[in-house]
C-alpha cells in the first residue's frame, strides 16, 4: 500500500509472542486507525474448522485484512 500511496501511514505490531497477543495487536492497529492489515504469520495450533482468537479479532474490526501464504518455501505443504 505504501508504495502506491505516499500519504499512507505505516504501523507495525509483532506476531511472535502468542496468538492472543497478536489478536490484541490487531485490535490496537484498528483502534489506531488502520484500514488495511496484512500479516505473514501462521500458528501451527490455529483451529482449522472454526475461528480462533486471531480470526475473531479480525472479524470484529471491519478492516481489510490480508494474510500472505507460503512463507515456509520448500517446506510448505
């Protein structure tokens, strides 16, 4: 986004701690005015057939949310 619009402001929140902390980060970014959030992380213990804490945080905010896939290169399946 920033490469397209020089007036876009960037914000960052780490996702390396826990899923609950990352969910709090999503809420903090949205509360700070973020309109678009993008991540490139996944957690091995995220639920497959129901929304976990991260998905619940995303859905509650009404922001555009994108998640990159394939960060494990040749190790991904």
